[in-house]
C-alpha cells in the first residue's frame, strides 16, 4: 500500500502550491528515517546528493503527506441480519485528520470492488473540501475486497454468501456510528459520503435508508436502474473514442476486427503475438484467442487519466484505408496504454487482484446483473462480436457451483 500511496502523493505534490502546511520538521524527519536510501533515490530519480539540495522541498512535502495517512481496522458483524450470529470480521479503513477541527464534517470515500489506497484522501474534490471546511477524511474498504477478508483467502461459494449489498450498507452504517462516537470532536458532525460507480449506488441507497446517519451523498457514474442486459456500457466506450474523431473510432473498430481475423489462422496468431508481446496484460503466448480479445477490450474500456486522451489522439495520426495498418496502430496503442492500467499489470499474477475479480464476479452473478453485452448489429458498439446475457449466466454457473 505504501508504494501505491507514494506514487499518488508524488503526483499530488508536483501539482501543489508549495505553501507550508504547518507540519513540523520533527514529523518530516521521523518519516524520512523510515525510508531506505534506495527508496529515496527511486523517488527522486537522481543521485543521493539531490535529497539535500533543490529536491528537498518536494521530498519533504511527500513525506508530510505520507505521514498523515493512517491504516486502521474495525471489527464489524459478519451477518447484520442474524441476531444469533456473533461472528465478526475486520474492516480496513484509511484516515487523514490533518485538516480536522472539532465539529468539522466527516468526509467518507466509500470503497468498492478494489483495494483502497488512500489516493482520494490526498487529491481531488473530497480532500479539497476537507481542507476548506476543516473536515476529517476517511476511506472505507468493502467486505471481501482488498485486505478486508471475512474468511481470509477462502473464496469458496459457501463463504461468499455474505458478500451482499445489503450487508455492505449495514457495514457502512455500523462504521459511521462507531467512528463518530470513538473520535473526539466528531459526535455531532455532518456526514458526507461519496462513491463512484458501484459505490455510487451504495452512497445513494445509504442516504435513502439511513437519513439519520448520512446527511449528504454524492454519487458519480452510479449505474442505478441497470438490469441484466447492459449494452450501454460499450456504447459509452464507443462514444468516447468517436468524440476524439471519426477516424479514431474507425481505427479502433477496424483494428479490433482485423485482430479477430488474424487470430483465426496460425500465421495470424503469430502476428498478433508479435504485435502485443510488450503489453503488461499477461504472457500472450499462454493466452487463447478469447483471452487476448478480452484483454484488448479491458484496455480500451479504461480511460481516466487526461494523458490517455492524448494517446487516443495519437492513434489517429497515421490513418489510412489499410486494415493491417489499423491493426498495428491499435496494437501500439494497447501496448502503451496497458502500462498505465493496474488491473492489466497485476491482474494475472497478483493474488489480491484475483480475489477482487472473483468477488466482483460473484456480486455480478448473484445480485448486480449488469452483464456487459455486445451485439454486432449495434452500430454504437466498437467491437463487432456478440456477447449475450445467456453466455454470461452460463459462466456464472461454471464459476460458482450451486448458484
């Protein structure tokens, strides 16, 4: 976790104003002593001497920011709806109280189907609001994700039965009440919670179900009202690339279709493996055709950093009518973009990412629905292939026996 936070803090610090944040030199030196010289060198990308010269301001700012993020745990009931079940599990959460003054608001970033890393506590809107209003910042981790594991590494279908949105809502209510009562100065504080995507759904329902606990909810991109069939997801992907230019979406479409065609022959598969050999989405020599296409779709779908929009623009620079040219342009783009996507870089090898994927698949299969479907007849889909709800349900049955 420390490495992840460090990377985010580096970005935040480079964008900061450079103003003194009031943290003492003793606190800076204490944290500095926890880092090895190798870590310092890796951060600065320079020789050791630079630590004590021009870069010390940035270095100290990073240290101050890291010093304020604290990892904590809370014992939470496993089953909120069974009065006779007294089992608990340890819920992980991260805090930052550097802006807080007694009576200030409590800002909570609600975690979802990922491992929380504290980035929302040091950059972005929530952190800015906390600084402006002397608020306390918290990021909560969802049960069965990250390090918040009720049954450890046992992800059998039987053990996953407590992975439900209803339980997650009760977790949040339990956490908020406990945290407010246990933290001096928060007893009568306003509670503001924020969530994006699935957590956006959670914070919406929290405000509806627990208006006496949550005062304000802010939901971003919450897929409320989505049913089993969710074709709109890929339509939005299509629109993002189409908004760059007509050539851009056509390059994506032609490049993907050419990749599918190449994978149908032995010579074509060799070309695909050569073109994608440097990506970070796994060993392409060990992947079948559907796995390769699936990873390409994942990389194309994820876009949240402004620099990646510039990369999309680069995709259209050398357009012509040759489909093989479109294939190579797409391959170059996928290789470049894959290096910025955590799920691609670690999903095949990181046990934690694998568990996160299993947990989200279980939620999708048992209560979320929202199966991402494709229909080649839909002109707003960039991928000319079919993916139906029935196929997804069949996969659910294979992955989770007894559902």
